[in-house]
């Protein structure tokens, strides 16, 4: 958890910000973190960050374009040095809220950094949970739940949510039981697939979610959310086809699934496959251009993935202990597969 002092400091930053810009990771945890702060503050713009693993310098143009006076970075484990260099030139305050393990030596002195991993409690609850600790708006309880369960975490306030919305919840101690088996989980899937749209449509979705009054306004299709439903149905159709193919693979100790195309759904596929095969290591590979984007799920898998990419040209990786993302060159993909299989075998 955040400390009382950290919560107070974040609130002070928010109050000082007259035209804040929120950079958030391109998933439900990042999105819901932004929504909680934006709905609390009632001002500011949000930009989903699609680059992995870092917030690249390309996004700096948004700082100038939107004439921001404060920057908030949510749920991004890495920020490029080039981005920091540009921010230092314009002398804009930066607040970075995260829950990933990082090398804190890389954090510039001008950044206010908040991560409960480095508190005495050493917890790593989703950034959505951290933002809800700051805002505490009961009308946004459902948004906080969406971001947490999508990040495979059941927050302490889930019981409160079940009492308030018994028809939207299921009683379980497994986050993905809720995500894949309840109406509030359906909202999470809609948000995730909605982020995989054009920039214009994503911004329209953000505007809708900033103003929406209740989860029922999302679940009940009408003219206001028709575009979100249309996109969800388009993406879900592709997703279900890929899931069927992935399930045709006979899962040994490592379940590999590789695909291509114009849309990456690797993290979504990896999450559901790991839910269906909790005792397996799941490796979902999306090939595009000269690189492969890889999502890996498994018990204490991060160190094995980092070992598997070590020595591979331009390979990057990182994430949580049981959920990791990586990028490798296509030419090194077979090397990566063999290394991860070998490492998993030795671990067993």
C-alpha cells in the first residue's frame, strides 16, 4: 500500500496540476488508473502508451501539443532516457506511479516516484488500487475493481463491490474467475479490446468512460456506447478464432502459441490460456516485422524469461514475477523457444 504521506503528496500534485497529461499503459490497469485520477480531478488529458517496455521519446510531442503543466505516468515500468532528457529541458513536474520492480538509479531527481514495492510493506498491488487509495470515490468503485481483476488481483474493496453490485460479481478468491465469469469482467474485456482501436476511437472511448455514471451504462448497449460494442465484437471475433487455434496445441510443460496479423492480442491470449492451464508455462508469440512480441505466464517465470533472452540481439523483457513481456528478433525466436523450454525443464 501507499503510505499516508505518499497519498497526501499525490493529492497535492493533482491539486497543483491545472492541465495535466496522463500517460498510461495500454491495458486495463493503466486505463482504470487514469480514469480514477481524471474523474477525481475533473481535468486533464489521457494518452495510452503503446510502446513496450518503455515510454518512448515519441510521446513527448503530446506534452507540447497539449500545453501540459504536469505529467503523470501510470503503470509503465520503463521510461526512455531520451524522454527524460526532453522533459528536463521544459522543466515540467513529473509524477510516476507504478508497481513494477525497477532499478531506481534510472529515476531522475526531478521525478516524484511512487511504488509500494519499495515501501516497508513491499507489496505490488495494481496501479489501479494505488490510485483508488488516493481518490476513494465510491461512485468509481466498479472502475477500481475492473483494473484490479484484469491485472490478476482481488483488492480488499472487492467485498464492498459485491454488496453494492451483487448482480455484477461472483464470489471467488481467484481474480480470473471474476474476470472471465462475471459482468464486471465483461466490462474489463470491453475496455481491453477498446484500447486496440484507432487513436480517434480510443479517445472517444475515454471521453465516454470519463463521463459515464455507472457500470450499467457500459453494459447496456445504446447510442452512446455503440462504437465500443462494435469494436468489441470485431476484436472478440478474431480473439475467439485465435483462442480456438491455441487450444488445439497439446500443452506440455510449455504451451507455445504463435500467430501474426495486424493486431496483437498476446497478453489477452496468454492470460486466458494460463487461466485454463494454471500448471503450465504459457508462451504466446506475435510476429510482426523483424521482431516477435512475447507474453509469458507461469509461476515465478520472470527470471527464467530474462535468462532466456540474455545474449540475444536487441532483446528486451520485464514485468511481474508471474506475468512477463519480451521482445526478440525473429531470427532468434527458435533460440528463445529452446532456451525457455530448457530452463523450465530444469526448474521442474
